[in-house]
């Protein structure tokens, strides 16, 4: 197979050389014929002799130039702008050297000869090279005509142009772009690669029917999240599948291609521009420091690690009990940042001796404590495990940090810690109390950062909805009135890191999660964004609130106040005083009860967290 392919390429190479020789000959004599209006007898013999004398040199020079400009090495079925530029420059250089050669040797031809010769050589060379592209594109269109997907492109800028070009040139793409939408009135009625810009966003719904559009691609990487949200809201009212090119800050290397296009996701509907953080303050307290992340393989922990490595820590230590997650983030970081000092340790925060050894051995300056059991219904069925892992895992890790000179300890908390209705939220509230207590007795700055749900995190509702839609439904929603606060994982982590920079000790930082969102609306939007009709193609079924769930979450307890920070999206909850001696006694009772698999663990938790509303389950 390889021999046949090589032989074919060699034959093609030889045929191209023969064609180019013929092109040089044609572009050498035809200009004289054209100049004298096809009156052969009128052509002076001296001009013909000049051309005859220089022809062998002209052929040799042109072939050498073509070779150096890679006109024999390219795969001409995939030619583009750079190849076209090479053809033009090569032909110009050939014509220039022809002029120098004839002039310097005293062989003369009419001045118009050089211009006509250049035009003919360029035209013939273009024809030979772009013929393969034309044949390939024609075959592609014929092959995919029956199975094609009708596409509307939103965005007639550079990104949209790149997408169109790739779709038109791809042999495997079955997409046919029927029309383009752009809000810039100056572009209306014009064409991009032969495809018409038919109007602005107000034409979207109408055009999807006229052109029988099946898929809409939004190619606006430079636009604000607000504008993207507005356009997505219009598009989701159609029956078309929506896809989007990520924003330019996500396209880190600036490359735009079809492979970068993804399905429109719910975060595109949040309508919030990327959160800005004070990078200088973050760099100042992370650069050159040893940073440890517990639960570093989880959804929040792994994103913490991704962002921390960009702030130049001296060493990054990832601690996780689940080896597959730890290995995955280790390989990801090493592939992107081969220079970093990365240590990955398998350990449970519940193992006091193991955690003490880690802190004694590595002496981290900053700790982000993300390890926790977070799944509400599962923890309702296993309350003792929630206490062992969340409460006493935090206690042991924080104690190890305090005893080994850690400067800052940042614990990831949750909005479910406010007036908790489930054991997970209550356990996190106890964790907040632990770090506030430890902050008063050690030099380490202990703080907590509290936020709501993050889109796409492990155990969140969004991945569940997507799986249910992929299998044809139904999509299950617990209650039509359930609302939640949402933020993307990268946004939440950026604010967590900056909150750490603000930390002076004892604070509970509260992240501004924006406006709450109805879970029912999320389900409907996801169904529409996937190209289906709600309750026709995919049904929504209400299953009732699960154990420990409430209709809405709060970010602050009623007795807490709000203090501002340097970032208007980060606030500080007022510290709540409590009796430490009584707290420690209750913690001892709680530990004994959890270790002995007590059935009354919730009652003890309620004594520590009076705002916790106990909800019993059959499983205890």
C-alpha cells in the first residue's frame, strides 16, 4: 500500500513538472502572438530568436523556483491562502529573472511581453494546482448532498469565516451552511465564502423555517456573555440543535476550528461575563509557596490545581483518596506544565497519622481543603460517614496544618451549611465552626469559603439531566419550585483563590452567586438546547423532594451580616460566637457516636448546630 502510494505521488510529481514545462513554453510564445494580434507574419524574427535562446534557461529557472516555493511538495487537494501566495510569488520571481536574463544578454522583446507572460504563467500554474481542490470539493458536495445537515451560522467575522472555510474544505463534514446571521448591518446582503449574510438576530426564527435549518452554530468568541445569552435565548425557541464556538479566553491559543465547536451549555445562558480577579494579589501570596490541595482529584479540587499551577507555586501537592482521579489530574498537569514540582499522594483526611506525616514531611505554606462527602441524598443514608469524613477529616487536616506552620488554610464550604436541612450541610457548618475555633488558638489563618452549586461538578444535576436526555428521557425534577444558585467551576475556583489572598483569619467568605435559577427551567433549557421539544420528545417527571433537600438554599444565616472585600463578588459573613468548651465536649460525643455507628447522630449534630432541622430516613 505504501509503495503504491509513493509510486502514485512520484508519477504526480513528474506530471506536474511536465505540465510546468509546457506552461513555461506557452507563456513564452503566446505573449508575442497576442502582442501582434495573432498576425504571425508580423512578429519580428529577432523577438522569436530572443525567446528561443532564453527558453531552456527560463524552464530551468522556473522549475527551481517552483521547487523552493514547495509547488511540488504540497497536497494540492487541500490548498489554501498560503499556497496561493506561494504560486504568486514564485511566478513573479520567475518573470523578474526572465526580464533580467533577456535584458542583460541584449535579447529584447516588447515591454508588454513580460506582463502577458506573467499573467499566463500564473493562470496556468493556478489551474494546475487548484484543479485538485476543485475536483475534491465537487466530489465532497455530491457525496454528502443527501446526508447533509443544514446549518445556520451566527457571526460573519473572522471566526465565522474560519469555520466556513474548514467546513467547505473538509471531506468528512456533512454540514452545509445555508445562511449567515450577523447584527452588523454593514454586512447584510454580502457574502462570506459564497454564503449570504441575510440579516441580524431578528431573522433567526424566520430563517430557520425558510432554509429548513437543522443546526445553528454560534461563532462569536469575542462577544460578551450577555450578548451570547440573548442570542441563545432566541435560538432555543427554534427546534434546531445549538452549538457554539467557545469565547476567546477559552481558546487560549487563539485557534478557531470546527473541532473547537461544542454543544451550547447551560453556562451560556447564565449571561455573566468571565469573573475578573486581582491576579497581582493572587500571585503575591502563591508564587514561590508550597501549596497543598486535599480532594485534589475532585471537580473543585482538580480545577484548583489547574489554576494554582499558573500562579507559580514552588511546589503543588495533591492529596486524594481516589487514585484514578489523582492519576488523571497528575497526568493532565504534567502534560501541560512539565516544569512544575508536582507531588501526588494517596491519603484519606480521616487518617490522622497519614495526614500528620504529610504535613511534617512537606510543610505546606497554603492548604486548600476540598476533600469532603458532598452528595446530599447519599449522606442522608450514611450520616455517620458524613461526620467522619467531613467533620473529623477537616479537624485532623486542620490540626496537622496548625502544628506544622501552615500560613493559610482555606476550607471549601457550601450554602447548604446555612440553616441546614441535611446532614451534609450540617457537617459543613460544624467544619466552619472548627476552623473559626482553631483560628483563635494558632498562628495559621483559617478561613472558609461558602458558595452554591457549580455547573458540571461531580454529583450535580446537570450531568444527570444530560444522561437522561441522551437516553430519551424522562428528565426527573424533584419539585417544580426548586431553585438553586449556580456558578461555573472555574469562576468559583478563581474566587476561592482570591478569597485566600484576602484572608486574615476566622472569616467565612461568601461568594456572590448571582440570581438563583429554577431547576425546572434548567431542565427545559437543556432539552431545547439538545434539539428536542419539552414534554413531546423528552418528558419532564416530578419525583418529589429527596431526603435532606429544601426548595431553596441560602448563602448567609439570618444572624450573619455582610462585609465587603476588594472584590464585589466576595463578601465576609459576620463571625458567630459560640461556647468553645461546650463545642469541644459535643465534638467528643459526636466522634464516639460516629465511630460506634450510632442511630442518634443527627440529634447530637442538632445540639451543635441549632439551626439544623432533622429529617429522619428509614435507613437512619
